C-alpha cells in the first residue's frame, strides 16, 4: 500500500519535471498494485500517460486552474470542513501533533492537511492504519471525485482509487454525492476568490475547536505502535530516481 499511496501523492502534487520524467516508474508501480481493481489501475495509468505527455508548463497551468481556484477543488482537507474558521486552526494543531507523535517529519512548507502530504504520511503507516486514515476522510474523497468527474478531469482517478483503498466502492460512493455536486455552483471567478480571501483568517492556535474527526489511529491504534520510517522509503522514490538520471 505504501507504493500506491506515494504514486497518488505525487500525481496530486504540483507537477514537477522530475515526476513527469519518472512516468514509467509510476506506471510500473500502479500496474503491480493489486489493492485496487483493474479498472482503477487503468484510470490511473491513463492519467499518468496524459500528464507525462504534456509540456511541463501546460501541466502546471492546468493543475493551478483546477486545484488553486477556490475551495471547490481545494486539496486542503480542512478547508472543505471548516473553511477559514477558527475550528480549522485547532484541527491543524491536532494533525501536526499526530504527525509528530508518529515521527513523521514535515520536509516542506505545505499545510498539514494538504492531501498529497497526508498521503505521504499514511504511506509510512501499516496498511490497517493507512486504510483507517483514508476511511476517516472518505466523504471528502467522494466529494472531490464527483466534482472532478463533473469537470471531466482525469484527476478523478486518484480519488476513486483512494476510495477503493479505504474499503469503499468508488462507483457507489461517488453516486451518493453526484446529485449534490450536479446542483452546486462552481464559481472560480476572481471576484469569488476575492470574496473567500475576505473571510476571517484562520488562526492555527485557536482555542477549543474540534479536529472534525480526522484521526488516522481511530481504527488501528495497536497497528500504529510500529517504528516510524522516514518520509521516503528505500527502493521506491520516483522523484529521486528521476533526479539521479539528470
């Protein structure tokens, strides 16, 4: 499960040349994964082919147009739950504490609820714990999968695969929210973005707000007592492999 979570994390992150150059390594990892169905593997492989065939700047522009245009397709988990309220601050603090407890060292400036980062964290856990961590947010995974399908984006394959890894049927999970998504406004105009920025700023040290239940250890406490491993495991790191070829 470690490898497929890492692959999806890389695919959902901002496109970098090293990752695009590692398309064959990514495809091989997906093709060898038996934790997701052949249909889900084919959908991920199609995304890899599509992404690696693009010019880097085009891929980055498309990515920003999808994921950096407001909350609709935000890759920040708590933004879908708390928006910019103070509740989000305490949820951040709780998740950071979880990372620290498990020996997961943040090596980037991304917020802790950034989905690619959260997937990297889950990839350092045992399979039972990783599944529980995905199950904790499966309602958000289904929502993002449905919204990406509505946009006709091949990135939906990432969230469909995550739903299957969480133990859900991705078709059924997405179907449950599709009607809601179909009736949603999708305003990515500059005016809408300005309105979001005018809302109350998040305070990460907020008082007594809850963490919205995101707790990767909820269903696998004993399994999480294993020794934490580094951020990148030995034997599979497409970014490093690609960089070594340069």
